């Protein structure tokens, strides 16, 4: 039993010495890699072709400073109303051009319902980011020909509607998301 304890003691001493030696090597490597390297003295010549450009000094006259004071009446800021008007203008412009944009968000389409005319094109833009960033547009029932590839954040899928119908569109990636409705009118 005594010899077993002696052998165990000797093995522990060897393990301790090995650990200390390993620790010293790691510390040495860290010190060497973190030490500040000296900048080389003298000049370093780049092998690229050097081009000398001569400049002539031309006096530049600076214009006199003009300060105008404009008094504006104080008005209340209504950013919400401005944003609503800008969105309406954007929607009307898209409708006139026959182009409509739908954003695919994490939990919904925006807008949820869209009315377009035959020949109009709807473009779905994937605005998802993070862990669930992919989207997959699928038309249901009578609109089964609407089917995108799987696309990632900021990629798009477009479809031009050729007949009057009402289409239900779902996302094949986030199947818990509420479907959107596209009403196509003559």
C-alpha cells in the first residue's frame, strides 16, 4: 500500500511540473505576441511608381461672409401627419405606375390587404433580419402559380397579375403568419 501511495505521489509531482511548464510556455507566447514591436528606422520605399506633381501657388480669394436672418413663425410640428401624407403619396404613385410593394416583416405582411388592377405588378420585399431572415411567398388555391424561391433579407420577388381574382398569399417559412389578400380588379 505504501508503494502505491509513493507511485501516486510521484505521478502527481510529474503532472504538477508538466502543468507549470505548459503554463510558462503559454505566458511566454502571450508576452511575445503582445509585446510592442519597434518601428523600423529609416524610410521604407514602396516599389510602386512614384509620380511627382508640381503645383503652382494661386492666391484664392475667399468670398465675404453673408449672414441673413430669416424670421419664421413658430408652428407646431406634426410629424405623424406628414408621414401619413408621404405614405399616401407613395401609395398613389405606385398605383399610377402599376407597381405595388409589400414588405414581409417578421410577423406580418405590410399591407395585409392590397387592391390592384389587372396588369399591375406586386413586389414583395423581405425586411426580416436576425435569426428568421428568410421568406417564401406562396399563392393559395386559385393563385397557386404565385411561388417564389426562398429569399433572404432585402431580396425581392415580383409577380404580375393577369386576371381579375382574389388571391390569398402566405409565407412558407413563417407558417404562423397571417395571410395577406390581393384583390385584382379589371
